[in-house]
C-alpha cells in the first residue's frame, strides 16, 4: 500500500468508504508516475464541512504567507491551509532575504553597485544559459519593492547587508533581526490576521477539485479525519517541496539510508503531487536541493562538521577507493561539494593526524570532537586506524586500492602539482602521519527547490506550456531560478523568490477573479 506522509492512502480509502461525496474531483493524468499520483483512483471524500473563498493558499511558509498577505491586501477573500500545528514551515528557519537597490543597501552603502548584469553573470553563466533569465529579471526588478513591502508589513530586518559569510559573490543578503525567520513570518501572520484571512492549521490540503480542467476548489483533511471542501477560484500551492518524503526522494535517485533533513517536517510533496495530478509538468529532475555533505549521526552544525565536510585539503575517494575529484570544488560555490559527492555511489573523506592538528589550531575542540565521532561511529561511517590498510578494512574498502590511491595522492602533494584533478597546491596535504581517519560523506537535505513547472505569472503549466486555469505554484514548489545546483552565488535569492513568486501569483490570481 502506498502511503503519503501527509495524507495516507489508508486515510483516502477511509474517506471514500464513508461515502459522503462533495464536488467530484476530476483527475487529469499529469506528468508524474502513477505511483505519485492519486489520479488513477476515483476520488470521493467524507466531506463534513464546506467553505468558499476567492483564493486558497496551501502552506504558510515563506512564499505562502507572502501570497496570502498580498492577495488579502488586494481585497481577495483568502483561506490559508497549513498541515502543521505551527505556522511558517522552513520560512521560520531562514535568516535573510535577497534584494538589490533596497533602502537598506543605500543606507548601509553596501552592494549599491550591484545591477541585474552582476546577478545574471553570477547565475546564468554558471548554469550555461539553461535557466530562463526572465525569472531572474523579474526577481531583480521587483526585489527592492518586495523588501519595502515586507518592511511596511512589519518584517524586521537588522539593517546588515552582506554576502552571507563570504559564501555569496555579491552583497545582497539582507539579514532579519537576530538572523531569525521568526522576524519575517510572525509579523506577516499578524498582518494576514489583521486583513481577515482565515488561517487553518493542522488542515493539510489533500486534492484539488477540477471542473473541465479548471481549478474550482480543494479538499483538506480535518483533525477528525473528515474533509473540508473549499470552493474557490484559484489555488496557490506553497507546500515547500518534497524533501521529507523518502519515497519521492528515492524515486528521484537519492539513497536516503543515511540522509538527514535539516528543515522542519511536513514537506511531503503534496504540492507537486496535486499539480501533476492536475496536468502540470514535473520538472523536479531538472531542479535542485539545498543540500550538503556530512556524516550521519554527528551534529551537523558542530564545528567539526563545518571544518571537515567542506572539502579543501582532504582526500576524497569513492566506494572503489578511487580519488574522483578536486576536493576543493566547494571553494567556488558550496553547492558543488554535494554535487561532486553525489556523482559517486559512496564517498569518503580521509585525513591524517598532521592535518587534524593543523586544522585544530583554528577550530576549537576539533580533536576531541573527532575522537568522539570515532568512538560513536554512529552510522557505521567513521573510523581511525594506524595504517591506511587498516583504515580501508574498517571502512569496507579494498586495502590495496586505497594504499595505491593514497600513494598517488602523496606523490602529487610532494610534486606540488595535481596532475589528476588540478587542486591548488596549497590545498594538497600529504597523508603520512598516523593515525589516519575516514568519514563516509552522507548527504544532508535542507529543502528541494523547484519541481512544478510554472510561467512568469506563477501559473502551473503543462508539458506544452499551457497553464492549468486557476492553479499557481510558488516558493520552493515552483522555483525556476536554478538547475541542478542551489549555488548561493546570489545569497538568499531563494527567499527573495519566495516573496516575489508569492506576490506575483497573488496579483495574477486576484486579477483573474
Ligand atoms: C534550515 C533552512 C534555512 C534556510 N535559510 C534560508 C535563507 O536564509 N535564505 C534563503 O534564501 N533561503 C533559505 N532556505 C531555503 C528556502 O528559502 C526555505 O526553505 C523557505 O522556507 C522556502 O519557502 P516555501 O514557502 O517554499 O516553503 P516553507 O517555508 O517550508 O513552507 C511550506 C509550508 O507548507 C506546508 N505544507 C506542506 N504540505 C502541505 C499541505 N498538504 N497542506 C497545507 N500545508 C502544507 C508546510 O508545513 C510548510 O509550513 C532555508 C531552508 C532551510 C531548510
């Protein structure tokens, strides 16, 4: 039995068995595989309550709350559905927002030189022109206005604008007060309440209601397992992607055995499922994740992880004990670390005592933390040994192959020229001082970014580019800005897009009423 984390198939059948039917949902087979679709089944729900609204927004996170406030400001009757008991999704965890030409930039004198050209040079060229630059243009052109709009609605920015710890290429990261997304979400929720929005928590959207291919409503599951039917003219999907849905992740090629999710729960792909059920195109394989390498079972935000899982002077090998990359690949953009790791079935990072001691000069408690990780070995993934052979045996690698790889790497270190992968000489550190350490590099997913295909109005479109009437996707559900990598070159552009796409969808939905 297939079971969604948000709405289980069992729940669905229970509702159907109860027999009370509201408006019949007409499923249109979308671009997803049948296993991700409910559209192959007759749909009926045990509807215990019916409401109506102009617009239903699904998801109260960064993009959904912006869509909600914008639509309500324009006079629409809005119902906001949230599956969790707490509002805000991962939006609460965000630290800042992209903008250029903002009043805060002008006041601080930081980043005032930045133009659309700078932004597009750092992103479009990175993606080999495979992103639609018009989405970037819209984002950039609206970004200053979006920021002023957020400030007007009570969002608290600290006034600091920078390049986010040097990870971005340009100074466009506008920090919230205390770096806390609560200072973004909470004032916006208060604004939505002030504007008369009906906010329903613990009420996950289950399925769209279509009439002749047009969205005319939505079913949502209530606390008592019955269903609320909302008749409406437009639905804005803002469910924050599918990174919490193991089945959907595995279907897209990710081994989730030792993966962890750094975001809040509740991102189960309901938006992508509903959009594709309605005929929308699934472009998730061409989109990306906010993700990073780490080792299962250790504290992700601990100093050790930050010191050793960022590439650089370490040796990385795959399951065949082969070196496979320049380990300093994240120096250009941090997303490259996880991209490189994900090219292999397994990846391990290796270092020796002298490198550990060197790094420990600048990282507090590093030696103690590494020893603790070795002692715990929480996912059969972290070992220490007195020889390279023994290290290989412990980690399940071929000892002979690993010795050969280490010897070759050491030779390249000594000659000061990485003939194999062109790593900078200052990042080449010979592995010659026992003991040796090995950490398997598992993946940490924060959020999926993109998956539902949209046009610039944020309307969900099918494979032919034709909009599904009344259906919009925003935030990380529908993001068209990146291809395979969330680069962070333009820091907080994801949140900038959350706000911009939410507002854009709301304006277009209201205009269509
Ligand atoms: C820890 C973390 C920090 C981040 N920091 C930043 C940052 O500083 N800057 C930046 O640019 N980006 C950041 N991001 C990336 C991105 O901007 C955030 O993930 C952002 O929250 C995405 O907004 P969203 O609206 O798409 O999703 P979310 O904010 O996660 O909102 C989605 C909401 O939909 C709800 N939902 C899901 N399914 C249903 C359903 N069926 N019915 C009703 N509700 C549903 C969820 O519970 C959730 O509340 C961060 C991501 C993470 C995980």
